[in-house]
């Protein structure tokens, strides 16, 4: 069994990718959860650490 994955180099890039995937899913009447089952982050990523990235993801979910 294989798993699809997407890698990014920075926390900011990861956020942009997650946002674009959320928009795609929403356009199809789905949620981001139909596209993404797991997000792994490095806590010391360049530009934005994993803690900040996760807080921003949670804030986006609360606003929807």
C-alpha cells in the first residue's frame, strides 16, 4: 500500500499548499479532510516553525 505525499521546504510554502488544496476541495463540495489525512511538520522549519504553521491552520478552520 502506497501513500501520496507532498513535500515543501518552508512553513509558509506548506500553508500556501494547504490553502490551495482547501480551495480545490471546497470547489468540489468537499472538505480539506477528503484530500489530506495527515500533516507532518518540522518544528524548526525556515520562515515559520511548525507550531506557528499549525496555529494558522487551526485559525483558518475556525473561520470557515
